[in-house]
C-alpha cells in the first residue's frame, strides 16, 4: 500500500495543473490516469496549437445551472495569470481572433509546461492506471487500482467529460460523484457540429467546404462567426457555439448577411442593374456555388431583378438573413469539444472545489457543470478550478 497526501485522478489540463500547485505547497501528490499517453486532448486542441486561454474570459462565457459558481475561481486565477506562466516558459503565442490565444508553435509546449511544473513540484504521474474502487475512511480515501492499493488524505476527481472517448473520456467522475451522494446534472455534447434532416442534407451537402460569415441564434443567444457546410451537416465556430444552447427539436436562426443590409443591397442592384438575374446579384456577396444551391434550396425564382416587386425582394433577403433551420441532431460525443452538465456545483464549494458534504473530495475541470464557450474558455476553467483546489488539497 502506498500512502500519499493527495491523489488526483485524471492527468488532463485540470488534474496536472492542480497537482503542480499542491506539490509546490509541499504536498506529496500522485496523479493517476488510465490513458497510455498523457495530455492527448491538449495535444489535439486548437488544431495542434492549443487555444490555451482567452484574453476576454468572463463568467458570462460559461454555461452552468449555477452561473455564479465559476466566478470566484476565475477571478482568483485568471487568464492573465496563465498568460504570465506561458510567458515565463518563453512560449510564443498569438491572438487568432476574439481574444483567443494560441501557441505559435505547438500544443506540445503546453503539455511540457504542465509536466515541467509537476516535475519541479515533485509530483508523480502514473499513466495506464485503472482505478477500480474508492473507499472513504475517517482520515482519507483508499483506492484499489491496476497498480495496487493507494491511500490519500485528499482525492481530486479531474476525469473530464464524455467528449472524445477515443482520447480517454469516461463517465468515471460522474459515478464517483454519485457513489458519494452528489447529484449529476444531465450531460450532453457541446461545441459540436449539427447533423441535418435528409431533405436539408441532400441539398446542402453539395456545399461541403464552403464557409460563410454568419450569425446563429437560438434561445436568446447569438454568435457572429463563420459557419461551415460539411458533407455531414453544419459546423464552423458559430455553429459549435450555438450548439451548446440548442435543444433537440428547436430551430436555429441563421443570418447569412450579418455585416450589412442585404435588402438595401438588392434594392440598389435593382436600380443600377435591373436586367441582371437574382443569382448574379447574389454572387456579388456569396460564392457562386453557394448561390446556385441556395436559390433552389430557398425555392426562389431566379428572374431579372426588374421583375421583383418590393415585397418579393424582402422575401429573398429574409430567406438569407432569417434562415430557420431545424437540425436533426448533433454529431454527439464522438466529435464534441466539451460535455455540458456534470457534477452539480451547488454541492461543491466555489472557494475550494471540495464537496460540501464529503471532506477531502474535490471535483475540478470539465467533470463539473461548468462549460465554456469555444475560444480557450474551457482550458481557462481547467486552470482556474485546478489552481483553486491546488491551494486546498
Ligand atoms: C479536439 C478537442 C479540442 C479542444 N480544443 C480546445 C481549445 O483549443 N481550447 C479550449 O479551451 N478547450 C479545448 N477543448 C476542450 C478542453 O480540451 C477540455 O475542456 C479540457 O481538456 C478539460 O480539462 P480536464 O482536465 O477537466 O479534462 P481532460 O483534459 O479531458 O482530462 C481528463 C483526463 O482524465 C482521464 N480519465 C478519464 N477517465 C478516467 C478514469 N476512469 N481513470 C483514470 N483517468 C481517467 C483521461 O484519460 C484524461 O487524461 C478541446 C476539446 C477537444 C476534444
């Protein structure tokens, strides 16, 4: 039997960051992960460059049944703290868009930063280790694992959500929460592409590869970024963002002309070039391939502009600026970046991340019911919640 002060299950972003903080305080820390390779998800993140935080991170960028829960951690360890650490390591980075910070070189630099912080703090990281059972006793926890029995005073669950099972995701954290009497908010895939009903897919799949400026709106939330047509459905940042707010059966409203007044442009074209076809006019604003498909998809007549009455041009503009699309569903956990829902945060302390009724048991990162927008917010939650727990365990 091995005895340590702190065991952290899950060597992802939150677990490794928490481990380094606790180790720096002189705690003897062991991190266990069932995956062979440490940091797999970080290496894949941000297209291999890891969007490690967002300069504009605020509590408003996170979804949770309790929107106040994340505030304390985000303010105690902010994006600026992590940016400072990245700079200390000499990692070059850049803002891609909307405050999103990416490594210039490779996500491997963030994994190396975390492992180096753990190393300096004397943390032991054990990969390929399956935890079979956890028992609580008066002064801590006993774990049975594929590497033998361990005992610890504090136990941190940092096993993430259900997204991307091939990278090691498992429902383990939720099961441990339930074992200790904590409730788990229903989970579903977030930041995930939409799939389409056959009647939409059969037409829109032709547009695969086309990306447009757009806004996507659902449940009083609007994101203005790109959308991308794929052979399976719809993706791109605006779609991924709105997917976290969408409920099955609902329509999403897309504005495919978000930076101007399409009706005014069509009226102007009608006055200046009355003999051109509608499709020719629209091709000034959209790729030709998109216009051809859109005209038939929206069941528009393709006549010379002079033949349109005022109301008819309004209807054309509306087809593009208030396109109501009912997705068939999402691609699910297989391709989702995050998992919505998770361990009910009302049962955790927002100051320490410890379960209010289970002394010594902590939950951090994506396993809890806090989910960020696309753009570096989810890693920031991993750093902030990991840091906070690391001061206490
Ligand atoms: C493809 C992809 C790209 C992403 N890109 C970004 C990005 O650029 N920016 C951003 O902010 N967010 C991004 N995210 C989201 C971000 O990666 C996660 O929100 C973040 O990694 C969550 O950190 P975590 O430590 O809570 O969980 P994870 O990083 O998922 O780590 C959990 C760890 O627990 C381990 N584990 C699970 N079950 C068990 C078990 N039973 N026993 C032992 N170990 C277990 C897993 O192997 C894993 O190592 C991306 C996600 C994906 C899938």
